[in-house]
């Protein structure tokens, strides 16, 4: 079926529409424009995270791709698969570079139910599902809950972000807790959201938590 589709609609670059191989999302030129992290995807992190991995810096073309992925246009224009394709490619790159044990479960950083209703989907859940599918492990969007509808983190400093997120997450009542968890989000800025979510998982019995993201802001320093 894929071969027939390629004859009718040859695969093209999500960025410039140039012809690409069937498995490629971007052509070599557009792919080279992405600011991949010089030190690789895997980054050191303070407890309770064992590591925090991202494929690219949150700047340049990456900002545009992630914005299009998280905020699709309304109507038929929102059906453009290109941003999801790029986001999936990059988060899988980060996952492949993750250190430590293979995950027993892959979970997204959850949205509060009100925000999920407003947005209609959780971008982190789409990324986590793609990772779980490639790693052939369990995807679980209900293990971790966001119980406080926290104000936006935009413009807040590190201490304010920590205070804003305190007590925002808890593990679902009665949930069995895997030993190794990969916690997925789109962008890591200060790491405060990931750290607070990881604390809730550790309190419930998780032993090793690795954060996987598409991108990190250039100035990020882990909590």
C-alpha cells in the first residue's frame, strides 16, 4: 500500500517539499538547519531525575516546528501532518540516546483536565505514545495526574516555577508502579515541571525516571 501511495504522492520534505526517501521527514538541507545539541541528546540531571534527554536546542526552526505541533490551526489547515512528523522524529532521536535501563512504562507529563478540554489533545501524550511504540513497551497516560491547574510558567523565574508547581501532580490511586519510567514532555526550560512530576512518581515507588523531550532551551540548568 505504501508503495502505491508513493507512486501517486511521492514523499516530500516537510520543510521545503523537496523529494525525500520514503522513511525521511526532512531533506538533508532542512534537517541540517535544526540546532542539534553539541553534547548529544543525553544530559546530566539532578535527582529525582536520572537524566534529561533532548535532541535539539529550542531555537531557530525548532521553535516554529514545535509551535505548529502544539498549536495546530483550526479547520482543515490543522490537519497538516508535517509538524507531528518532525516532532516525532526528534523525540525518538532523544529517546535513542537515553542512558540506563529500558523503560517499563512511558508516560507523558499530564495536562490538567480543564486545559486538556480546552486544547483537545496533550502534545506530550502523542510523543510518549510514539516512543512506547518504537520501544515496544507500555504507554500509560493515566498513571500520573495533574491535580492543580497551575498558572502559566511563562515569565517565571526558577523559584517561582517551583512554587507554582508544588503539589501539582499525584499518582493515580491504586496504580502499580513500574521500576523504570520515561517521562515525556515537549520542551524543557528550567526542568521544574519534570522535577515536580518525577518527585510524585518517586514518592509512589518508582526507582529510575528519565525525562525525554524534543528540545531544551539553551540556557536550561537542571533543578
